[in-house]
C-alpha cells in the first residue's frame, strides 16, 4: 500500500518522537489506529450498502472498477489486441485523425 523504505520509516519515527514526545506517542498511535479502523469500517459499510442497493443483478460488482482509470483500462484499452490499435485510439482522443462530423472522406 505504502512504498516506504526503512530509511523513510525511521525518519518518520524520529519526527513523531520529536513532535509528540516519547510519553504522548503511544496515545497518538492508538488514536491513529482507531481512526484508521473506523475509516475502513465506514468504507466497507458504504460498499456493502451500495451493492445491496443495486440489487442482485450487480452482486459481482467490483467497486474498484468504478475508478475512471480502471474503467477506461477495462472497457477500452483491454479490448484491443495490438498496441497500434491503442495508439490510434489515443490519436482520435487528442484531435488526431478525422473528426466524426467530417463528411468529405465518406
């Protein structure tokens, strides 16, 4: 999830001790853990409410697929077999090629 090396983790630990002090650090860490658990529970509840509200037709819905990046990758880019087809799609999206209303070439 996080790409933190040992050096960065040690630096964060030293900063936390300097900012909060060694006597307050356990309390702050406990509160941070509780907040993280509450956020995860909230996200899980929202996901289950969404699936329940959509009904049994969407029981296999993966909420991560609703991300714009994954949606485009899944529904547009993965449908192409060859890399040059993706390049043509990109050229069409950025103004390259013919406009859809260009009737001269038809």
